[in-house]
C-alpha cells in the first residue's frame, strides 16, 4: 500500500482587490505629496519658473488664492511663479546701470549691472498631510516656512555645507525632492534648508513667514484649487519690533478681558436666597404682631 503524497508545492499568493486598491491609493497619495512639494518649491523656492510645470501640475480651470490676490487662469499662475522667482533673488543695480536704464542707453554685455544681492528667499517644507473630501477628491495640506534674508552678503558663508542639511547642493530640485519625500508615511518632517548661510547668532535680517498651503486635486491628479494661508500675526511679525509689541499687547488684552469678565460677574451677581428660609421669615414676621384688644 503506497503512502499518500504529502509534498506541498508552492502556490501563487492570492491578490485580493482590496490590496490592489490600497496600493493604488498609496501610490496616488505619494504622487500628490511630490506634486505638493514641487509646487511649494516653484512658488517660494529658488527653482526657475517653467510653463511646463504649470501645465503639468494645474488643471485648465485651476485657481490660486492668497490673502492679496486671486488667479483664475494658468497664464496668471505662471506670471505669479515668475514674479516669485524674481523676488527670491533680488539684486540691487549699480547707479550707472540705473542711469543707463532711465535714458535708455544700451550698455556692453561684459559689464555687469548688479551691485550686490539685496534679498534672498527660499522655502522650507515642514509637513505634508492628506485627507479625503466628501465629494471623493483628495486634498493635501502643506505646512512650510518662507525664509526671507535681507542683505545676504552680510552673513557668513561656511566653506563646506553642513552634512545635516537636507537640500543637496548641485542636485536638481526635483531630484532632491524625490530623495526627501517619504515613501510609506507622510508625517516625517521635510526640510529644505539653505546650505550656504550661517545664522548663528540669529540675525535680525532673517525673517520667517509660516505658510499653510491647501491643494485640491481632481480625479486626473491635477490641481484644481491652490490656496495659501498667511496668519496676520505672522505678517505683522515681519515688521521689525512688532514681535515684542505683539507679545506685550496680546497678554495685556488677555488680562483686560479677564478683568472685564470679573467686573461683569460682580454687577450681575445677585445675593443667594434660600427657598425654605423665605416662608419661615414671613411667618415669623406675621406671628410677632398680635392684634390689640380695647
């Protein structure tokens, strides 16, 4: 009598539709994270503006909003990209170059018109998160910081970039983003620090503006709505001395509200009355008086 065959052969693991949908959702989420980081770098970073980037990221009817302007076309969004790139590297021209420009006199190309760098800006991404809306679309939130450095030539420049800096010199922005973005989680902080400038001790010419960017995507993965949120407190903090003024005034305002609440309670507070003590007092008052008989 032969023994039954007990050899187990390898089988192909079953692939359920739920696993496939989960993987596709993860890939879509990662694509949205990359797009969000690229868009923030285009708006507030040092990368040059490109119409191809706007065409690739934004929908045909996309809108962009911030506290000061609203753009409802790709052409306007592209112009905003170009203006942001110009402000990120703002040079102060030489006096003779200004005179030549006023009198419309052409100068030789060999002579540079830039005198010194007056303003430098770059972006630092801190966190990227994603959520689903009620209509089934994706919405991505980016918390990042806009660094504004006035007169960057006055700040020290180390010989070698710090090894802890996440922004790799000589590497394209898109490649650096692909190295820095997480593949399995979206809670790891993403930082794009300036590698060539030292800020110790802290400089009063180094300003920081926290920004929250909200991106809405359609089914095709294109951005349909881009909105940047700037806090009024953070905007006022860019003015020299306003941080200390805000720190003092906010605490004075809080203590003033506390005092007003106490005064209001003192005026509106009535003395406590006992419901049982009221009838007893009335009875005692009535029983103390007896009618007089002549």
